[in-house]
């Protein structure tokens, strides 16, 4: 009954909200078309931007750009800053983080200047007067705008997983909103800061923030995001183990979000109810809530909500064994995440962030230089009054200070650059690792299906044997009963064997997905190479079932175990296999007649080295680019099919293990990668292994 009511409410909300919003927007557009005064148009643009802000960020960007042109034309600096931070918020919702950061930093630069208080449109006061009991001043308005800038910057950095910067901006927003008395920002910032604390598992701090937001929302009547507050309170209860209270909060959050036309809150509430239903084993209810959330996310075209919805539905179908649907939503996840978190955008965002840090350092250096200059002039005047010797001493001291200041600044800049580069490198490595995990998904599904099929078949046979054994016992045929019980035991051993096989595959996948702690362990390199070869092949076959290739292996059993970081070497092998299958597939497209795609892998112990060779008879590598293949971001694949990080990271991983990686190739015929690891990595000798057997 509850599910039916929620479904009806959701449909009514989507239809009525769309109609009501369209009527409101059409009315505003007509007013803009007939408006003769630019200041009136700026005020109308504010209203239409606000109408689209949470539901159609593309339209918000369009009208904010138009408003920005008019504010600059009329030299209304504070209104210009307002247009910029609305642009920044809309671009953040679209996942365009570099442009969002650029607009927000421009808004901050304007709002930090007290001279912007001189020319302000009257409508800028209206939003504040709703919440304040005292007269509004130009300074309070400027500080409230600056608080809004910091709040949106906090959201932006949180979306890019920089929790330190995010928390810093949220706290700054709370301080400025407290000074200006702007309750709207106080409510919104406490909501988002509470959400940040929740993600960091600081439940007490999260609860304190959400309680403040709730109290202010009720006291002032500002309930636009009351549904978001209730969602966060529900998440806190869920994290504390109170699932019943959590579900109550989520249902109340959905109802309040529907009242406030806050579609994001309705979608998020359905996602959380789906998770609770799944935990309690209510699969049908879980799928119902997931479909509600996806429907709203698709109507909003929100990349973040779409990604969350697709991931949740993919996990649901994975758990219920619907592999076809799981693969479908896995592809949607990849497409959505590619549009939301591209490497190019991430690098642009980092560059802008670094530029802003350098600008702040330059401003601080300028202030320091100004203070130094003042004291220098004072010393010059004093020196001319007293002694020439004092002037000479002062000059020496001045030169030393300038040199020290310059060295200090250079050191700080270098340290900042190094820190930023390390953080960027870590994020890029994580992105490449997750990309390789995505490529393994289809192969894992294929591999794990075989042992599961065996387990199911033997279980059915055992059920029949149990029935036959029962009949034999009842008829007194003891020999037949014992024979049937013996068969039962053999089948149970087979079920146990295949269960352990499935468990090993899952553990291998989990081990590949988690971050490496840098710990080496004895590893059967032959088993590792064979496992990843099969997973890579099945993964490609799952994407393109028309593809076939011959796989050849030649493993040296005398190698023993190698002391390596399994996840890292596995990632190297996976990258080389994927490159090989890609190359033979491309060559087969060029010359299908009489060509047999082949990828071969061999291992061998050569004196003081262990050698791994991966060879394909694909398209080969042109000689003109052979020296570039291990460089970061270089790729010979078409745009969108390669990040250019695979071989670069593989090179770094092999080097970190004290080994070497090289390539032999002939364009149009073959490519062979050779990995060599020193025998100091070997952990067990053949004789020791023989004694154990």
C-alpha cells in the first residue's frame, strides 16, 4: 500500500512540478522579452535562475551567462559576483568542476573587495530581509555573498573528494554567515557540513550540524531543504544501527521534499529506502525504490544522481544473479562517470586550484614586501641621521633578508607543487586501477558462473540421492543405501571444491579493488599470470562475443614463488593482456582472411632472473613512437579508448620491484613485452618444495 501511494505521489509530483515550473518560467521569459530596463532584466534573471537551479542546471547556466553580461555592462559588481556563484553552483551540478572553480574564484575576488558595496540593486536586500530582524547594510550583503561563495566552494571540493578544502570552506561560510546574519547560508552550510562529517564517520559532529540546521529551518520557516536535513538524520540513525528510525526519517524526508518540490531529496530518499529494504531481504521493495530514484534522476539529467542510481541497480541485479541487467547498468555507470570525472577535467581543476594557491601566496608575499619596504625606508632615514657605518650594516642586512625571503618563498612554492603533484599522481593511479577493475567485471562474472553451475547441479543430484537412500533404508536394502551415501559424500566434496573456487575468485577481485599497502608476499607467478589472462580474455568476449583468439601458455614450473605485491604485478599483466587482445582484434579487422589472432604468455627462470614474456601477433608498434610508449598520457588508441597511463604505471611498478620492462616489436607483425625480476625476489627453492611434497 505504501509503495503504491509513493508511486502515485511520484508521478503526480513529476507531472505537476514540470507543468507548474514551465508556466512560471514561461511567464518570466515573457516579462524579460518586454522589459526595457536592464536592471529589471537582472532581477528577472535572478528568479528564472533560481527556478532552474536544482532541476535544470543547463538552463541555469544559460540565463546566468546572460545576467553576467548585463551586470558587467552596468558595473554592478556585487550582482556580477552573484551571477558568478550561481554559475559555479550550476556547473558543479553538471560535473564541470574546472569551469565551476574558475567562476567561484572570480566571485570571491569581487566579494572580498569592500568597494563593491557602493552600487547594489535594491532586490539584493530582499532575500536577507526575510530572515533578519534588523536593518540590512551593504556590508552585511557583501559578507552574505562571500559566505555563499565559500559554501558552494565547499560543495565543489567535496564532489572532487578533497575533504580538507571542503571542510575549510564550510567553516569559513558559517563564520561569514554568522557575521552577516544570513540564516539561509547557515542552514544550507550546516546541512552540507553534517553530510561531510557523516562521510568521515564522525556521527556526533554530523548530528550536531543537522540538529542546528533543523532548528533554524523550523524557527525561520526556511524549509526548502528540510527534506535534505531529514535524509541526513536518517543516515546518521542507519549508521548508528537504528534501521527502524532511519526508515521513518527517510519516508518523512520524501514527503517533505515532495511538498517543497525538491526532486533531488525525493530521489535520494528512495535510494536510502532501497538500501534498507535490501538489507532486510525485501528485494521487491528495494527494486521499486531504485526505479523511483532512477526515474527522477533521468528527469533531472543529474550526473551524480544517475551514477548513484545506476550503481545501486547494478548491485541489486548482481546480487540477484541477473547478469545481463548487471552488465547493462555497468556500461551506464562507465558512461556517466566518464562524463562526470574525466582525466582532462580533473587535471584542469587541479591546475586552477594550484593557480589560486599561488595567487594567495603572491598576495601574502606582496603584503610582506610592503611591510619590509616601510622598515627599509625608516632605516634609511635613521642611517642618514646617524652614521655611514650604520647605513652599510643596514644594506647588508637588507640583502640578507631579501635573499632569505626569496629562498623561503621558493621552498614553499616547490613544496606546494610537489604536494600537489603527488596528490594528482595518487588520484590518477586510483582512476587507472578502477578502470582496470571495470574491464575485469565481465570476466569475473563468466569465471564465477562455472563453479556456481557445478554447485547447483550437484545440489540437485544430492536431493535425488537423498530420496533414493531414504527409500532404500525403508525397504531394508542396506548395500544400496550405503552406496548412495557414498555418492552423496563424493558430490559434497565436489560442491565444496567449487565453492572454494568461487570464493577464491571473489577474494581475488576484492584484492584487486582495494588500495595496495605496499606489502610484498610470496606469490605463484604462474597462477597469477594464468588467472589474469583468462579474466582479460573473458572480459573482452563479454563485450564482443564475435571476438576469438588463440591463447598459448608456457610456464616454467621451476620458478617457485616470487615475493611481490600481487595487486600491482597483476595490474601490469592485465594491462599487457588487454593491449595484446586489442592489437590482434584490430589486425583481424584489417585482414580477416587467413589470420589467426594469437596471444602467448611464458615464464622462465634464467640464472639470477625471472622472465615473463607477453607476445601478440597484432598490429605492432610504429618505430617512430616506440620511445614514447612508457611516457604518461601517451597512447596509440583512438580518443576515448585509452588513458595513456597503463604502460606508464606498469613501468613504474616493475621498476619499484627492482626489475626491468622492455618491448620488441615489428609494425604489422607482432609485439612482445619482456618483464625481468631479480632472483633475490624468490622465496622458496625447488628442493624445499620437493621435501614438503
